[in-house]
C-alpha cells in the first residue's frame, strides 16, 4: 500500500504540472493588446469564430425580441451607430444596429462582429444623441477590445487550473479536496474573473469616450449620462460592489471618466476641425 501511494504521487504531480504548463503556454500564445488602452490580455478564441458566434447569438436574440416600430427612435440609433462604426475603423465588422421595444429594460449590448442592440428603456436616460453615443460607444468598445473572447479564455484557463488542483489534491481526504476546490473557485472568481470584468467595464468606458469623440460627439456628455444612471438606481451604492461586483460603482466610474476626459477631448477637437 505504501509503495503504491508513493509511486502514484509523482504521477499526480506530473499531471498538475502539465496542467499548469499548458495554461502558461496558452497564455503566452494568446496574449494580445487592447486598442487605445494598450493593455495586454489573453485571447484564445479566433476572431472568425468569435464573429460567427456573435452573428448566431444576435439572430437568436432578435428572433426572441420585439423590434421597435418607432421610426424616429430607430433612425436615431442607426445614425449614432453608423457614426461610431466609422470611428471604430473596423471594416471586417458587419455592423448592425437595432432598437428593441422594451421600455422596462435599461440596457444595450454589442456582440462580436459589430452586432448592436439598444433597448428602448435606456433612451430616456440617454436623453439625447450624445447620451446615446455614450451608451453605444461603451458597448462597441467591448467588441473592439474583444472582451467576450477574453472572458471565454479566462474561463478556459480557470478550468485548467481546477484540473491541475484536483490532480495535486487527489491524495488528500475527500473533505480536504472539497475545501480546496471551493477555495480555488472563490479565488478564481474574486481574484481573477470579477476584477477582469471590472477592468473591462472601465476599459470600455475609456475606449467608448474616444470612439464618441472621434465620431464628433462631445465626450463630456458621459459624465451627465452616468449621473443620470446613478439617479435612476436611487443613488445608492453597495460598498461590496467595489470588490465583488462585475461593474464599477457609479461614483468610481464617473471619477475615472473625469480623469480620462482630457485625452478624449483631444480626439474631439481633431474631429471638430
């Protein structure tokens, strides 16, 4: 029994090491740079596959939604979207802009490949064309930065890490293994996945400011928009959101945007001339 346990241990360690080595190799191969922010991030999903997934999910979402028949509102969304698309300079994207008739949903999103949807519930908070450019610029920025692929890639590496941990802990009692897996899961979520999500949101704000400025919209409108968003939620902030939330708090977001406005205003001045 003792010999069997000793001979098995190096095998388990080799399995754990292989998982860690594989994760490290994938990280090196998939390292890319986000436009404008110049942050290095992990992207393992090919751009073509990402765009195909975006197209498929977009068709599915539109098929389940009620598209707006308000011609003026639809024209507004498409006008703002087309200006932002030109500023994005992504000729490989097959841009689409649709307005979903859902007054109760305050949201918008952009899938890979330039597939944009805006819910009518966000229009009153956007207030005007510049406010809508804040919303759509932020969502388009997620697609430009390939945040969806980054999240999928993080999930893959997290799974590899979990496999490696399971192999390393195989000789421990079952209760210990469960505790270790729970600790790993919490650590991967709080220590990596959620902070990256907050990083992505702040990065999308940054890139979105630049996109709207390049499109000829005054980026200072972003402060007013996010102040209105804060008011629409009652102005209350959960202190834990700063650490466990997937989005920055409204106050943190507005403060960061104010810091980034000078750069965006430089693009706005160039676009205005």
